[in-house]
């Protein structure tokens, strides 16, 4: 039953993304790199290489959220620095908004998988 709930949540978020602006609008390589790269680096820095799989995933999920917020700040600085060039506002806005979105989405998926694994 938990898997059904997970699938419904995932389908709902995909539907919201598609309805809001189309799936392609939610894909940004820089934001993905910030969140996944930062999450992995945070997990290694926090727990080292001798941590359990579940603890490494929790650390990764936490790091993804932290780095998502750092991506928001970097994107906000990019927006402020490029106020005169309208063509640069879109990419900076994508980094700012999508990094936080990715961070929490990754955390939700990881935590749901870990909790599902334990039962």
C-alpha cells in the first residue's frame, strides 16, 4: 500500500509540473549538479566512507536540501547581477527556484524509500 501512495505522490507532482509549465521547464543541468553533487559531497563529509547505507542516504538527502538552498542564493545573486540583461534572468531564475525544488524532491524520495525499506 505504501508503494501505491508513493506512486500517487510522484504522479501528482509530475502532473503539477506538466500543467504549470511543461516538464521541460523543470529540467536544469546546473541545478541538478548543485543538488546531486552537493548532496553527495555533504554525505561523504558528514559520515565518511564507513557509514551504513541508510545513514549515507539520510546524509545525502539532508545535503541535497542544504545545497538546494545554496543554489537559491546563487541564483538570486545571478538575478541581481544581471538585472540589466533580460536574457540572463531566465537561467538565473531557474537555478534559484529549481535547486530548492530538486533538493526537497530528492529528500522526499530518499526518505520514502528508506522508510519503505524498513517495513
